[in-house]
């Protein structure tokens, strides 16, 4: 059950899983608790801070630092990153802008892919690759332990079936050693999510999902039942911004931007959905944080539901 007060703040959310969301933030959606991590459901995806196509430094270094400081000023406690962004660039910006980190801030990273000279994302999931990647994230972020690490499966085109056991067990071992606190999986098939859960508890799944890409509808509901967060990447369409006449029609009717409607729809989709919209603009960040709290009507939701069907 989702209840908002007049300002759009969520007062109470309950799921049948063990994880609770409550309001301890003015950000839209309230918070989600994963073990000892309290994550604002409105988070921030840092990938777009690197240069074009996530390679090299940003055109505006100081602007990137300002966006990250604004993230914290807004009260966001969930930043999503990866050492492969840049590579290293995004993590180093996060460290430069925010280290020593506020206690409430959780920087979530991922391992399992590296970068090649053409900007590609070749998989790197052998045990040695993963140990190196965890070390690289610790070093570039300036941390002794990583709060949450996602094992990124598949490739740039999407999930690819096949066992993740060896890779995931390597991360479980790094967790036992205290280098990683919580585990998740990313770009994964439902079968891989189930396989990971059979090996060790997971805190989240991070897959592509938005108004137009609905392949994980069943998975989201299943994870909600189990109290596991679902973190959609490309919530605004990623490199190809969401464009739909149905989305524009709803946005016009509620006097909001399509971005605000797309984010609000995700927050209303299920209480276990956590947002990590990306932007290199502090103005867009503020706009998204303000806009994601729209309460969409049954009619709005029904029209939006048709987009990805
Ligand atoms: N696990 C994985 O394999 C994986 C893959 C991809 C991404 N991710 C994560 O998911 C996060 C989100 O994905 P994303 O950043 O690529 O895509 P996104 O959040 O869907 O969209 C970001 C794009 O939307 C634009 N935008 C944002 N707010 C806007 C606004 N208010 N008005 C107009 N344009 C706006 C941004 O441009 P401006 O910069 O100009 O605002 C940027 O081009 C990433 O940052 C990353 O952390 C994970």
C-alpha cells in the first residue's frame, strides 16, 4: 500500500517481503532498507558524468563535481557507479567530490565488465578479473569495503543465458573477506537471478527497465515479494531518450515533463523499485528529484501501461 501526503512524500509502504520502506526523506518515494543500508528510492546514476560514450573525462570537470555535491545536498543516499565508467573517471570524480563520504551515503558499484580501446564493454568475470575489479573500485573510491557490488552479466546488448555460479561465488568469497558488504546482480536473466539467490542472499537486481522496456515485469513482482530491490537502469531511456505519444499525452494532461512522468511511473510501479536516473546537469537532477513525486491516476497508469505492451 502506497500513501503519499499532500507534498507527495510517501508515508508508509509495505510489501509482503521482509524489507520495509518508510519516509525519512523529503525525496519522492521515501527510503528502502536493504540489510543495514538505507537507500533513498530516488537515487543517482553517475555513468553520464564521464566523457562521451562513458569514455574519458567530462567536458566540465567542476560541473561534474557540482552535480555530485548536489546529489548529497538533496539528501540522496544511493549513488550508482562502476570502475568501468571512464574507466576510473566516474569513481575518481565521486571520490574527489564527496570523500570522506557522509555516513548515510552508499556508493553502489558493479564488476564483471571492463573497457577496450574502442569503448566496448568486454566481459571480465573470471575470478581474477573480479578480484582485480573489486580492488580497483576500493582504490578509486577510497574505501576499505564496498557497500553493495552488482555482478554484471551479459553484454552491451543485454542479458545472455548461462551459469553465473563461478563468478558469483567469487564475490561471495570477497564478501566473506569483508571487502564487499552486500551483493546484487545486473543485466541478468531471471534464471541467473534465481541461481544467485540459491547461492547467497542478494540485495538488488539492476536490469534495464522503463516505460518502454517491460521484460522484467514478473521478476519485479517476484523480487518485491522477497523484499529484494529492483533498480532499473536506463529509467529515462538511456542513450536513446524515451519518446512516445502516449507519454507526451499524459505529461501534457498532468502539466509535467515526460521525464517526470516516466520516473513517477517507476516509483509507482512497485515499492521495491529504486531510481538511479543519470544526468550531468545539476538543473536536470533537481528537476528530476522534484518531478518524480507525481501521483499518477489510475487512468494515467492505464495509458502508460500500454506503451511497453
Ligand atoms: N548495470 C548496467 O549494465 C548499467 C547500464 C547502463 C547504466 N547503468 C546505470 O544506470 C544509470 C542510469 O542510466 P543512464 O544515465 O544511462 O540513462 P537514463 O537515466 O535513462 O537517462 C540519462 C539521460 O537522460 C538525460 N536526462 C536526465 N534528466 C533529464 C531531464 N530532466 N531533462 C532532459 N534530459 C534529462 C541525461 O542527459 P543530461 O546529462 O543532459 O541531463 C542523459 O542523457 C547510469 O547512470 C548507470 O549508473 C547501469
